[in-house]
C-alpha cells in the first residue's frame, strides 16, 4: 500500500481515526490514536511517546521514543463504531527513527535481515497453531486476604454458568472435545466469524476446529505465512479472537493451563526455509526426507532449547501445561510424527514444497516477535555450526518416550521445569541471539527481569490449594 491508496481508503470509508498499535516486551499490544487528517504528517515524523512507561522498554533517563507506523500494515478495524484504520508500529529512536534494540518488532526485522545476510535462505515460512479457550464467564481476584477464580462453560456439565439450565441436554461430561461436531461444538459460528474476520485481512487460515478440552477449547491454524509479517499477523489474530468473543458476551483466553487436569493451550510453530524458490529443508532419501540443513537447524533449536523456552514459554502458567500425559513435550528431541517430541516432523508434509517441522513446546503467552526470532536465530546457529542432534542424544526417536524405562528417559535432556529455571538457562546461553545485533544484552536482561518479577509474584503468594492441604495441620 502507498500513501495515495491509504488516502483513498480513508476517503471511501470516511475514516476518522488512525489507531497505532505496538508491542511491549510482555507481548501485549499498546495503542495511541490520532485524527485521520494527520496521517501524512505522522507517517513522516512518527508519534513521540514515553517509552519508560512501557514495561521493560527503557529507563526514565532515555524515555523519549517515536512510534513509526508501517504503511504496509494499514487495515480497516471493523470492531470500532467510529471508522478507524489500524497500523502497526516499530518503536524507534527519537533522533535516528531507527528501531531500538528493545523493540520486539524491530528484533524480528533484524532477524530476517540476518537470515538474508547469512546466505542460508532468502525466505522463511511459518505456521502458528493458535489454541485457546472460549468461556461463558471468567472471574478472578487476588489480594492479601483472598484469592480465587471461577470459570464457566455451557459446553461442560461440570462448570455450567449459574443462569444456564442446559434444557437442550447438549452439555456433556467425561468425554474429550477433539473435533466435536455441532451442536456439541456450541461456538462453531463464533469461531467461524473469527476466521472470517482473519481472512478478510489477508491472513490465510488452513482450518479451525474444537480441540481436546471439553470446556470449549478451540484451535485455528493458518497456512504457511512469511516471516516477519507472521509476527504481526499473530498479534492481529489474537486480537480478533478476543474481540469477537467479547461481541458475543463470551471471553477468550490463550492461557496455557486455565483448567486443572485438562488439556492446555499451546502454540506450535511450523517452520521452513526457502532459497531461490526451493525448500532448503527437503532432500529425498534422508531421514524423513530432511536435508542436512534441516537436521542442523533442528539441532540448533534443541541445543539451545532450554534457553529458548524463556521466550517461547514465558509465563509461570506455561509449566503447568508442560506435563507428561497431555500431549505436551517435556524432553528435547525430534522424531517423525512423534507427538511426545519437542520437534515433530509431520508425515503429511512430505512434498518438496511442504517439507517442514513443528516446534511443539511454545504457547501463546509468548511475544511472537521475540519467540519466532529466537527460534530462527537458534536454527541458523545450528546450520552455521553444523549441530547434529544425534551427537547430543536429541534423536531422531520415533517411539513414545513416555513408555521408556526411567533410566532411558533420564538420558534425554529435559525442558526447564519452571519459569525461573528457564530464565537461568537463558542467562547462561544467549550468545547465539546476539549474532548480527538481532538481540542485545539489554533486551535479554530486561526480559529476564520482567519475567523474574512475574515468577516471584506467583511463587511468594499462598495458593488456595495450599490452604486445602495445610490449613489444619
């Protein structure tokens, strides 16, 4: 899109406001809005703001920053009653107008440039699998004297809303919800509207369905989309899912483990590299028809896997999902069609164009700009140093490792058991992220500080279940 096309869009739809979105280190969108008549000025000069007010972004002493909109991200935002165009921004230095080191979106742009300069690939394609729950209601509170939560779902007899009598008998109990058909899939039309809104913005959806969790767990999976735009697209999709649910009086969450002892929400990342129009990861005759570069890329991700988890699973709740028995990987290895593996090679992606692999550990509490950039940097480091997974007992293993003997399972490298452990791993292993100045020490330390504060806030609080266990001891 060019400026003239944008002005025509503003005129045709009588757009009154331009809404600028940008990402903090925490992966949340922030926004600032200005009258549409100022669009040309803002595109040239940006919008100054106080970066020190955004968690992890800057110190008070160097807080002056500028939001620079990306014209190519301009889209009508259908959720506002006032005609509005949304644009996604990079956070830039106030003087140079260059993306700052701690801006997540600029990290992704630098990671893409580093890949191009490496000569390994000229394009990277990704699929994020977005898993989430739709609840009828969600209430939660936490203070010095009380803590608790209550969630309801009209799909599940164990947690029906108070004013819902289940007179149609469609709510169920004690079964899995995977690919549940209507009418048991109560929110099919809500999910379809989410997909329609996503596709209207040019983001191609592969399919959507009810997931395993009976209490309205959902999944939307895209087709292969190009990096770094897929990072913007992931932020857009999460926003659409939340806002569509709210329009129906519902609430959507990407929380990895919102329900005890039920399936959790991951965000699996499929990835592949291209060069000169060919799939870098395909080579007929190798293991699963993977090229040497693919094996080394996998080796890099697994070798740096414990540190990567600090970006791909950056919440305390992430580790309540990463438990054996819920199709969530807890060991760092790869294998063909192996759902217990951190990296799975899909059997169905077997053509020269489609050959790829899937990193199954991540979840949507991550900042997509940082998580996907970190995965890309680890993989490129694996190719650069020809890291063979077999040299480190990272596989390939095609059987269910949970059925192995305890001694054999212990030989596999485990993912971190909690957020604090993941942050320690990142502290010890992040040199690969500094290549090409893609990440820098300040960003990494800011991320660690931000996430350690979250870990401590949870760790130091009494848990309601602790009162059940210990109150009368």
